[in-house]
């Protein structure tokens, strides 16, 4: 229904969202790999930071292609927005194989990331030990969910939807705003974009 009524501009922006979702998922996977190495090296601050953002970005990736969220709302998803929207769109509606445990895990990781970022620990507190396998499972489930949804979108409308080149200036602006919180900064430009 979304694509049947979408304007050319909405279709163009969705293509950017589709790309950004994939990019976020790759970033999530890389961050989780780095989190495991940080833990082995006893880099506690880096471990919590990377673990939190690995899960956060996996959840955010699924929100990127959620047609219930408008194009502008999706640009700057705050930490609270990701938690709230993911819970509404997936956990409460049972559209994914996860329950609200993913929200609980995200909040725990956020608490540890913030605590250890501002107070370099002398010891790793017993209550701050997280189950890596649970986080890895949640990231994998987010990955599988996103891949399924991207496949369905591609099969269903991918062949009929293309970029309308008449609005490339506005599409480029949306792409830069979508893929970089720093806007059109050339200092941090990702050549992949």
C-alpha cells in the first residue's frame, strides 16, 4: 500500500533508506566483531560501547525500512526513539521472532556503556557481565529479519521502482542527511555512499 501511493520523491528517499539499512547492518556486524576483540583484550569501555552500538544499529537498520515511519522522522533516530519504535513496530506487534527482551538488553547495554564511558572501571562489576551469546543471537535475528524484509521488498516492488533523476539535488541532500549525522561534511565523507 505504501508503494502504491508513494510519490516519486518518496520512492527515491526509500531507496536511500534501503541502502542505509544495509549499511547500518554491516556496521552492526563489524562493531560486534570488534566488541569481542575488545573483551579479549580486557578493554572494558570499548567492549560496552561497541556491544551497545552493534545491537542499536541492528535494530535501527530494521526501522530504516519501516514504512510506518516517515522519511524525515527516520533521519535522526535518537536512542530513545529506536527503543520505542522498535518495540512498537516489532516486539508488540509480533512481526519478528523477538519479544521485549531485546529492549531490556539494549537498555542494560546502554546503562553499562554510559557508566563505563564516564567512570573508567578498576574492576568489572559482577552485575555488568553480559551474555555475549544472547546479544549475538539478537543481532543475528535483526539481520535475518532485515534480510527477509529487504528480499520481499526487492521481489515485490524492486523491479518497478527506480530513481527519478529529475530530483537528484534533493535526493543527494537526503542521502547526505541520512548517512551522516554531520550533514554534508566532506571531512567525514564515506566513499561508499
